[in-house]
C-alpha cells in the first residue's frame, strides 16, 4: 500500500474517493474528483516548506538506485567487489545500455524491507564500497564508457571497522580520481545527498538534483543537535541549512534540477526514470560536444566556495 505523509492526507482522501467512484462506475463523480485532486496536488506541492521537501526526499516509496537501474538499463551486468576487502552492497555498479548508449551506472542503494536494508547497510557505504565505485569508474574509463552516478545516502558508514579500513582515505581518493576521469560523468542526487558519503560519487561534469531531493554536509538532525543541543529543532535546521535544489542552484553548487512528476517520483517511478534518462542523454551529448571537458570539470570544482 502507498504511504502518505501528514501533509499528503488530503491527497489520500481524494485518491480513495476516486477509487470508490471507479468501483461504483460513477464516471461523472470520478472526473470531478480528478480535477479536485490535481488542484490539491498543485496547492500542496507548490507551497511546501523545506522540511516537507526533506520528508519527500526520505519517502519510503521513493524510487531507489536499483529501481532506476531496473527501469532504465538494458543488458545489465553487475560489477562486484573492490578486489581488496569485500563487496559492499550499499553501492551497486552495473554495466549496460540506456537506449543504445553504453553506460556504467554507480548508485547508492538503501534497500526495502528489514532484511534488504540490513544487507544494504541502510545505504551507508563502507570504504570498500567507494573503492568498488572507483574500480568500476576506472574500468569505464579504460573502454571510453560514460558514467552515471545515482546518489542516495544519509552518509558514509561511521563504524569503527569502516574507520579502520580507511573511510576518509577512500572518499578522498574518489574525489581526487573522479575529478580527472577522462570520460563524461553525470551525477544525480535522487533522494538524500549526505556529507562525504554523497560527495564520493558526486564529482562529475554535471551534478543535478531531483526536484524533491536534498544535499547537505550533515543531516538536519545532526545540525540541530550541534547548534541547539536539541534534535527536535530539525525544522529550523532544515530551513537554515539551505539544502534544497533551488537554494543550491542559486549558490552555483549544482548544475541542474530535474523536474519530477506532478505528484513526486514516489507516485510515478516510470515517469521519474524517463526524466533521468532524458537528462542523462542530453547532458552526455552536451559534454561530448565540449572541448577539454576534463579541464572544464576541474575548473568548475575549483570554483566552489569562491565569492566576491
């Protein structure tokens, strides 16, 4: 069954009434209710707070990396393991085709259901996950295959074992090497983009965010705990941090915003996947047409934080 957030309850009521009208065969009532539903959707989604956008970014029905991979990728072949320690299931790497374009897809996967979430470590990668991502990227570079990265993590896993195996070094190595990859790279934040866990696969020629996603240096809960010593101040922290796509684009920290279906990606995964495909193919065409795109990527990265 679909999950509805507190501010989506009116949408749920109208959706239930439409389903009842369909069962009754009352087409006139159904048409009126569908018009009312569209008005309600525009009203709610056109006036959301930053905190409500955060809730959407974490929505349990929101499509994850594997959902998009299954919807978009043909002839998919998974690449596993970092050839050093183990295979981190929080990061997935697939070689395949989007339409007829060969592509390497690297994504962070949270998993659904308790068993799968535990296997995926709730989408929080260990260092071997980032090393697997870099291995896949280097493979793609060797065969001149563009890379699509799907970012969705609360952050890198902060466990003792991860630190012992070099979590910060693995992230730093990815930042360094992804900055100079000699193939087009496109990174899209599909849900949560949390801290270094997101940056490790967020260095790209094009960095985009889905309309209802977030990108932050720390979780709003963590920020509230540090600044106010009160995790309940999450709404104030979310507003102060400026972590939504509109704010980040105005600061020049992301390149583009991918518009989601009118009711959000969590209500129409197929349409959201098509939006990602369109953005990837159009961006790839633009990047390939540029001369010295690697140098332009590096210049863009070095411009972050500059101000007058």
